[in-house]
């Protein structure tokens, strides 16, 4: 009887362990990952899901170290990261769970309404240093950026700066919320955030990549591709754990999960 009871306890612990999932990484993906995980657990009472941020690089590193089951990412996994995983005898798979527009934000009092990609590049590289150079007030530009481990940092560098380096004096923020707070409190500030993070505390700018057609960062403009700064958002997982993570991934891709994504200010994949 004692042996049977111990066996039942062991099986129960195994079942709990099998259903417990850890999601870590991108702060951009974090809000919608938390919401879908909560809804998933409401529908699956035995499931246990923990979701934490830290940045895309942190999430992928955790996946390499087997300290997370799913890495949230706002950029594709790097070749070097794939090679490290392969060298460890592992293999990862990629799922696009949503799309996101990256909004350029300034202080609400800033009279500037729009910028070209070239102007943004020149600002974030330190070539344009005063708002009067782009039609604004005579005020020094204060550049806020994400830290280098952020997928948003890398995407902005690739898409807007064309892989050129940020100015050395840009102020690196540890999270998207910190950029919102800093820009809202600094009249000369400029930064970038995922669309879902935009609030009345900051002002978004229209952006043009061709110098003539400007678009504001909205879900509609991102969906119809008139707004140019749009990127996929990813879940990465170890192939050997596919059976464990698949129910949660299928849920975020389901009509219910995609509805959460849309209502949260992201662009659904379906």
C-alpha cells in the first residue's frame, strides 16, 4: 500500500512537472504572452505557466541553458545562437505568433509631427542633434534606446539605421516601460516602443521611408503595410520539448489567442 501511494505521488509530481511551462524573453511580447498564458490556464486548470521578460537575448540564452521552455523574441534568432544550440546537440523551432509596429515617440509638447527614415537615422546616429534641424523648437535632442540585449534594439538598428551604429551618447533603457517614462518626462526626448506600449504620456510620429508618403503607427496601417516599421514576433522552443509546449503554442495561434493579440494592440498572424 505504501509503495502504491509513493508511486501515485511520483506520478502526480511528474504530471505537474510536465504541465509546468516557462516563457522568458522579449519585453515587447511579454504583455500578450502573459494574457494568453492566463487565459490558457483558465481553460486548462492543470497547466502552470510562468512568463517573465528581460529581453530577447535573455530569453534565447535561457533557452540555451534549458532554464526556459519558450523564448519570446522580437527578432529572428541569430546564426551564432543557432550554432551554439546545434553544438550542444539540440535543435530549436520557430513560430511567428504576431506582428508588431514599432512606434517612434517624443514628448507630447514636441511640435514635430513626422520624420523620414533618413532623419531618424541621422538623429539616432548623432548627426542631427537639435529639433530645429527637423522643423521643431531650438532644443537639444535626447536619444533613448533599448539595451543591446533587446531584440527591439537590433530590429530598429537593422530597419531604420540600416545596420549602422547608434550614437555613443544614446541612453540605453532596460525595458520599454522605462523609455515611455523617460520620454514623457524629457521635452527633447525621442525613443521607440512597440505599438502595444504607446500611451497618452507620449506622442507618436508619422514615418516615411520614401520621403513623401507618411503613415502613423496604428494596427490598421501596420496591417495594410502603409506604416513601414513592422516586424514579426516569435516563440522559440527546443524541438525535443515540442509535445510539452505545443498546446500553449496552438492556443496563441487559435482564434481565441489571436483575438487577444488583436485586442492588445498587436497584428494577428491569422
